[in-house]
């Protein structure tokens, strides 16, 4: 277990106060471990372990607690035995029917500090907004960054060089459990395939009552194959029609939204840099973990440029940036990253192997006249920075503590 300080530094200011801490993210991204890390920090600060009430609702032994009434009764009885403040930890809370009312009741009734996790974005919609409006704070937990992967990988292979480690990251992605499999090829691939099936069946199909699972899988396969490329629901509809399956663009959008809610895909909107407006056509999608893509679709090394983009995009999200794709005339900037008063641009390539490629990647910035930092990120080791545009090796970029 590693101390995921990126998240702990964000959660720490809220520990002990009345706001409900909600940890969301794709299944198996490490939300349960974050609850353990929070408990460790509480114990280090003097809180006794007997003040904790921790329930994982994916554990079959807790199946009898998956209703609001049963959970309320159980916790109420256990809180009576705690003399001081109680700390409540509920893992995969969406399994509890009517959980929103129950959690709100705990907040009102007891002197407690509440932490919940869930694997669906709908956790924060509907009734929760009604019962807990203004009384919760959300933290999205992502798969490992390259830095986190490197830290854990080197506990398994202490002598591994940075290139070998990065190649493993490109192949297997950042799901935390893979270290327990020592990153062995077949077990890792099987684990990621099973994880994918679990996300699709539990967090997409079951939660959205989707009947045409075959159609859903075809749409997921299309998006997975085309991460980082512009396409529309109409384009997917035409593709599926060519395969003998007729489906309306609106249905496709609903299926994609269900996948977004399960944190499987992330949608990136395009920003017109000249008109200063957000475009709603031909948006891009990236997958939460590129290791899942390799396990279920393959081709990460073949599509290395797109995988580099995927990795950089997820790192920008992980660090709290709002990310859009930039459109400047006929040219496109891979990413515009913004957070409060910070802003910078990133262009991603595999190798700057020719003058034409160099001109294309650096020349993309020709129409941008502002003074915000501009990066070109690639696998090249040699620094090709020019005209105020900074070039960085992708490993260096991903491991950099700050970019501005």
C-alpha cells in the first residue's frame, strides 16, 4: 500500500468536520484503500479504532444491511457503544436501497464523521442533491498515475530501469491490484478483463437496466478503439448500420452516458479558441485506464500516439484541471488545461522523427497569441524546445511536480 498523498492532501482539510466525504471513481481504482489511509491518519492523530464503524456492501456478509432501515438499525446500535465521536465508513454505498435518507439521518442524529464510496456518478444526483445539498464534498479517485505506479512497481522490482517500468505502465495501466499479481502478463490481462466485465455488467447494464447488451458492447468497442479521435453519435450509428445493426444516435448517446456515469469513459469537449466558445460536436472520449483497453481490445503499442494522449489527459484530470480540446482555425490543440488562474496548452506526439512532424506539432501554436505556457510532449529524450514552446519527454512530464 502506498500513501496516495495527492488525494490525502485534498481530503485532509475535511477530516473531522460535518461535511460528508464522498469518494467516487471507477471500480477497483483504490477507493477502499483510501478509506484505510484515512483511518490510519485518524489513528495517528489519536482517534481510537473502536470509534470506527466500517461496512463494505460488496461483502456478502453485509447483504442483510442493503436497505436503509436495516443499515440505520445496525449503525444506531453500534454507535451507542461509542462514547466519543464516531467515524462511519461505507464502501460501495450505492448497493443500499434508499441510502441517501439513511446517511442524512446519521448526519443529523449522531456526533459522527462520515465517509462513503461509490462506483457511479449518479451517486451525486437525484435524491442526494435534495437531502445533502451543500453538505458533502466529492473526491474522484483515479487509477494510478505514472508516479504512483512507479513507486509500487519498484517495491516489486527494485532494480527495474525507468524505461522498462514505463513500458509496463503502457501495457498494464494503473489499476492498483496488479502489483499483487507482480505484473505477470496472463494474470494481469485476465484481472483487467474481469474488471472490465464487472464495470459493464454491474455499473452500466444492471444500474441502467440495459437490455441490448450486445449493442452496448459494440458501442464500447467502437469508443475503446477510437479513444482520442473526433467522432459523433451519428458516425457510430452509421458504423453499426454497416455491420447490420440499426440504432438511433440518441440511444447511442444514452449508452455512452451510462459508461461515463460508471467512470469507464471521459468526454472531452472542444473549445473554439477564436470564438471563445465550447463546441458540442465531434467530442473526444478517453478511457479511465489504458490497461483495460489493452486487455479487452489490444493495440496499445500500435496506437501509441493515442495512448500517450490518453495518459496525459488522465494525468491532467488527476491533478484537478478542467480539460478541453482546442480548435484554432483548421488546427487542433490536444489539450487546454485550466484550474483557477492557471492555464497551459499541451500537444502530444509519439516521436518527433521528422522536420514535418516537428513543424506540425510546434506549428499548431502559431495562431495562439497569448502568453500561457505551451508544451509539446513526446517520447524523445533530446530537448527540442523552441520559440518559447517547451518540449518535454513524456516520462518527465508525467513525473513533474508542477508544470507552471
